[in-house]
């Protein structure tokens, strides 16, 4: 999930282009990218396009971002999404574990009305100070929560927090990463508004990658290549991971729980990370042309 490309639900002319892009994940947006007067049309467009499951043939993961709980569109969005085979539902404006549990209860009530409905996991936006403070509790509130997504625009802009100061970005990324780690879910980096600012995009993405984020959201197709490049394991990382795996096999035969690899001592956490690097490399190789 190196790159997640937002696709406005009200722009069906972009759907096929997005599906043909190099993005690992497509996020069809019924919320911020859709004006209030066009919400119903966006739902209809997304349902019409995704119902034949084009993403399965294309090897893409698909997310649908609903409008927030309590909005006039919330329940209609849930009914529309319940008819689709998608990987994740992106829930915005969640600020507490209780609110998350109530949202899931409403989702499951609708899903129960449609036998055979796919029950997707949840990607929960963390985009307010209160949500950030409760992020670990939110992530652990229900087993359907698969990940958290950082929303820096909502977290920074209303409070005058400078986003071009990477110290502010890193501090917030770190806080959310620790919350996700506590709950045992993945964490996804925020969208970056600068469409032509490759340097700024990469700076945020590289900070997120160093913290163990799964990937970065993209608001324009040109950002996809930047995200894929940053979050791809490097040849050096892949080689180092292979050394750890090979050394672990020998150490296990000798009954050793810790062992030396390339001049450093490693044990179970390092082995788990090495396996993750190799799994990412295998998955990305399948997605990208040779």
C-alpha cells in the first residue's frame, strides 16, 4: 500500500484512468471532494463503477471514504457501500472509541439486511486534536479497524501549526505511529496539498516511512510515482533482510535466539522487520512492470 490515490466520487470520467494508474490503492471519495449538492450523484457513480468489481481484475485494493457519522449522508453512504466488494471503508471525523463502536454497529445493522454482504475493514481518519489523543483507543475499539490515517490539513490548519516545519509533521506522525503500534494496526500518511512540490511531498513521505508508515495518500496521479519510490524497499534493505533471514535459519538450528548479522546483534523484532521488508518487495514486484 505504498500509494493511495484519492478519486472524487463525482468525477466518473477519472475512474478508469485511476484504475489504470500505478497507485496500489484507490480511495473513492464521497466526502470532502464532493460538494453537498452532488453527494447522491457521487454515490450512484461509485456504485455503478465498482459493482462489476473492476479492481479485482486490475489487482487494486479499493477504499470508499464515507461522509462522517451524524451527517445527512452517513446512512445513505453505508447502504451504498454495503452493496460493494471493497477492501476498506474510510471513516472520517471519528474522535472516540465510543463513536467508532456506534459507527460499526450502524454499519453492521445495514449489512445484516443484505445476506452475503462483504464486510470490509475500517481505515479511520485521525484529524482532530481529540482524535489524536484517543487514537490508540479508537484503533483498538473494534476488530474491524485495520488502520489509522493521519489528516494533517485538519490537524494543523485551524490552529496555525506550520506544516513546512518538518519538526511539527514528525511529532504528529510519531504520536500516531505509536498509537497504531499499541493497537496493532497499520498507519497511513496524510495527503499532501502541493501538486508540484515534489520536494515537500518526499520530505513528509520519507519521515513517515522512517516511522514505519505503510504508505502515503495522493491527491494527484503525479504524486503516485513519488510515493511508490519512497515506500519501496531499497536493494540495500532487501539484501540486508535476506542476510537476517538466512542467519536466523542457521541460528535456529543451533538453538540461538539472538545472533550476529553483518556486525550487529539481532533477535526476534529484527527478524520480523526483515520478513516485512521481503514481503513488501515481493508484493511491489507483482504490481510494477519489470
